[in-house]
């Protein structure tokens, strides 16, 4: 048994119902099943890939990515979704670290794939829509399903940056996706009559696994947009009448601020799921006020991501909470010694369940630090109220979440530390009304003549643009504790209170 059975069984029960809509294209369950089977044969025939081999996707949202996911499931292959917003050097590192054999490039990413093929000697690159792409693979003959493939096999290797500055690859099994889908079904009351609108990028587990793969498990229809655009999203809601969608604070704000927001017909939506960070109350109230419950979901790449969530009724009753542990999830709130704390007391959130990653790829140390007897240490601080609902109150980790994207200061600090005109530097998040927060570099100069624009120029071509600091603050010294550790929380407080002109 593997997760591609979902597609097979729905093709047997409802062969002519739409499974995926993408622009003018409608893919029925029968067609989806046939294409998954044929792509599996093509992957086996052309590349001779075996169980556990890695295949990557670089591109925006496209049905071919889902096709590739389920073809990989039949063969026991592992799909590595690449964040399309990363810089070429970041893509090259992930592909090399994961040992990717074949890279599929979606429309518009063919040149990027060619450059990566030039850098990585053993990498085979396929333009998904090229003459030798997916349609050509569908015509080849090979094994349709490898033996000894089951739900215990890894299916996703999703890279998420860590505090060391190097991204870590979370390994998610087919069982993790299955149990995540079951949790999603409970969260959303998801069924075959639903229609899911996917606007978030599927190279993140949020866009892929909060509703999209669960919808395919449930037999629901997926309406897929290539990327988020407020105007296109509102048009899709009115044209296709989805019942569910997933948003992050930045996309919620973009919809609310759109000129059509007040008159847009949202009556088809019975709820939205929202997360990636604590969602500001005004955004929740804006959707709730339109009669669309905005239910928060809490989790991470390592939890597939659904771990804690609200259902529709509680979204209206308790806005701001992230809800209760999922149907097949355990949660603990623990102190620094790993002891459970009572309701009302703050502690680190730990998660355990079949949806949790099995390991970090090729990183035993990070795996040992993150997983304790099956419990995933989230690094987030939360508190549980008297009804068992979780409230996230702080983050232990220094991650900056900007527009739903995780930005890890260590990556930026490594660039700053390499500049001889900088004596010391750290990066922290500053609240931002549009993006939630943005990264700001706090710099102690070695060269008094160093200017802000020169610091910002250091990041050009080295990191993805969304990671670049939005501002530079020059200070005489960094605040430290008695052990010499920089007190980042104090810098965040100063930035939140004084903006760009903060001076410790």
C-alpha cells in the first residue's frame, strides 16, 4: 500500500469527476490515475531509479508537481521540492546535499535548471514541458510500481533552514502524509464534496499538505493557482466557488486591502485555514466578520505540518488560539528540564505523532537534538488554557517569519561576518504591518565610513531577495549578558519601539 492508491481508488469510484483544475485545464480522476501510472513507468524506464532515490521539482504550482509526487510514491522515490525563491547557490547546495538524481523544472525555470546542471556533474535535468519532458516520459514503458514500497517509505525531503545557517532536510514518510491527511480531514470536516483552492506555494508543506494532498486523499477537487495574486484569488473564489483555502497573514492582508474585498462574494467558503505564524487578531476578525471562520493551524515542516488546529466553531469562538492537538497528535508543554508544566504556565511545545518527520537527512546531531523519544521539540513557547487550547506566545528560535517565509538570521549573519568593514552584526525581526515582520541588520562598524546601502549590497546574488534585510541599524555596541551572549530580545524590543532610528 502506498499513497498513490488514493488516486487509484477515486479513479475507480468517480472516474469522470474533476480532480485538479489549473487554468482552463481540467484533469479527471481517471486521467490523473493514468498519468501517474505512466509517469512511474517512464521514470523507471528512462532513469532506472530505485527505492529511496531522490527526484527534485523546481517551479511554481503546477499539476505536474502533484503528478510527480504520486509517481514517486508508486516507485518508493523521494521528492525534493525546491523553494523557487531561493538563490541558485542555495538550490545547488540542497541538490548536492540531498544527492538528487533528476531535477524536473517547471515552466519558466528551464534556464535555472540548465545552470544547475552545469554546476552539478551527476545531475540530470528535465524541462517538465520540454520535448523530452513529462509528456515524453508518459510514453515510455517500465515498472509501474516497485515491490516492497509501503507507507513506511520516505516520500518527501523538505529543506528548512536551521539556526546554523545551513538548511536541514526533514524526511517525511508516506505514513506521515497519510496521517496528516487524516488530521486535516478532521480539522476541516473535509469530504469529497469539497473544493479546495490552493494559492500558497506547494514547495512549502503548508501549501502542499494542509489541504492539497488531504483533498486528494478525500476525493475532493483541487483548484490550483500558479502563484498567489489577490485579484486572481478573488476571481477564482467567485468563479470556481471553493469551500476551503489556506492563507498566511501576508495573503490575508492582501485580500483584505484589495478594492474588491468588501463586495467579493465569499459565501462559498465555509472556512479558511491560516498559519505560518501567530495571525494578528485584526486579520482573523476581518474574515470572521465576513462570515468566513478563520481557523488557525499550528505546525512546521517537521510535522508535515498539521499538529494543532482549530475547527470552524472554535475559530469564531476563540480567535487567536491555535486550537487543540490534532486527532492523531500528542502535545506536551515542557520546562527547560523537559518536565510537563500545568495549564496556564509557559513552556516549549513538543509534538509527537505518525505525522512527525523520521529524521533530518544526513544530520544525526540535528536529529538527536530535535527528536526526544519521538517527541519533536518545536522551539516555540506556548501555553495551554483551561479548555486545552494552545496559545503561542513566543519563539525560542530566532527565525523571522516574513510573509509566510522563514528567514533564518544565521544565514544573513554569515554574509555580514565575512565583511571586514563590519566588526559585529546580528539580524533580528522588526514588526511590519504588511509582512508580519522583516529582517533588520544591527551592525557595529569597523569602518566608520560604511554606509547602509553598502551593507545591503552584500546580499545581492548571495541569498534570495526575500531574505535580504530591509534596513540596517548602526550601533556602538551590541547588548550582551554576563556570559557575552548577544541579547537579541532587547534588540527586537528596541526595533519594535523605535523603528529604523533605534540606538541601544
